[in-house]
């Protein structure tokens, strides 16, 4: 049996994209999956968002990785055996680069597996990291996190250290995040480690400003998904008829981004019609914020035990290290 061709895989992903878009926009409360933000333009816009003065999470986690990678690496190498370092959603690996460099300095024996939904990201990493980190053993994987983590397990039975940084866990509801961690638990072995980044609750204005930057880059990032749907799925969204609208609930810690239909309108997507009422919203993204107690509760509910927590100087962000329990 031959593996599916690139063309077949592309067709499958396009069909999945189409079905998820149609199902989301025909739901009672319209939504789109934030994983589809990341086409080539979306990747570039997100890099710009991370450089915005209002967007603190990247700077906070960068501070952690620059100054505490040595402490993290000691946990990774306390067992002197080889290991697989699997990163879910690495982006440009700017933050994890410090950890990779530290592990190389410590002469750790590991293979790095970045997994990302964006093929652009994986291609860039495979071209760049061997230059900036000579001698690194790596294999990039383009696709869904859990599916590709399972694939890594077929490559190697070595112990696993999984990185899920950048507050990516915040792109799920608390219930979804807990279920996701349980699924990670199912693919890991007792003693394997999970380093997971949480954006912590803080003053509401600080959080809301991070998702409504003055330059309008976050607005462009959200609207770009409609442009992608137009291009790849044959839709006819009029981008000017949608407005970006972020909100934050400090009680629940839920920060959400919406697109609001300015008028009553119909949109055709690959021959299928979707109707919008005036002021109807599309739920585009959630960015969930946590207390430290809530992160510990999630670890317990999903089969992990906290090992250590690494904070930035303001304690706005936490990279928490969990160990997989039996």
C-alpha cells in the first residue's frame, strides 16, 4: 500500500476546511476555527501582532525562556537517556530557540519535532534552525497536533517532552483544554514531561488592549480568514461589511474576538449560501486566561502532576512543567 500523495492530502485538507467553515457558519451561533488563521498572510500578521506594544504574552514568555531555559533543561536531562522534544505550534520558534540552544550546550541527546498546522512555518523552521543551531536533529511535521504526535510515537519509543507554549492552550475553552490535555496524556508515557504556557489573569484593560491593538493588526488578522475563505473555497465575503470586536470577561477569564456583520447579507461559499442578519456575530477566537490554582486543577483533572512553574518578572505569564502520572 502506497502512502497518500501530496495532491490527495491537499484535497483532503481542503475538504475538511470547507466542511468546518460551512458547519461553523450554519450553526445557531456562528463560529470559525482559529486554527485556519494561519495561511502565509496570517503567519506574517501574527508575527506583527507579537511585536505590538500592547501584546504582552510574547514578551513575557520570551523573558522566561531567555533567563530560565537552564533551569528547564535540568529537568529535561535529569534522566540521561535520549528523548524526543515535540513542540506543538512552534511558530517561528523564537522562544523555544533558547531552550534548544541550552540543550545543545548541555550536550543533551534529543530529536526536535515541531508540529504546526502551517506548512509555511514548518518549511521555514527546517530551513532556518539547522543554520542557527548547527547539528540539531529535527524533523518538522505539518498537520494536526494529536495526529502528528501519534506519528512521532511510531518513529520512536524514546521518552517524550512535549512543549505547548505561547498560551496556545488559551485558544480553547477550559473544558476543551482539559480534554485536550487528557488526549495528550493518552499519547504519553508515565514520567514524560509537558511544558505548557498559560496567560494569567491580570487587569482587564491590559488583557483587552492586547487583542485590540492601536495599529489594527489584530483586526486585519481576523479579517484575513474571510479573505482566505474567499480565495481557497470560492466564497464572496465583502470584507468591508464585517467589523472586528474583542471582549474580555474578567470573571471567567474569557477573552473573545468576534466579527460583526454590519448589514443583513448573503455570502456564497463554494456554491452554498450562508445568511447573516444585521449585527450577527461570528465567534473567531477565544483567549482564555487562568489563575495558577486553575492550572493546577487542570493538571490534576488530566492525569498530570505539576513539577515546577516559571514566571516572568511581572508574573503575568507562567510556563508550567507537568509530569505524566501512571
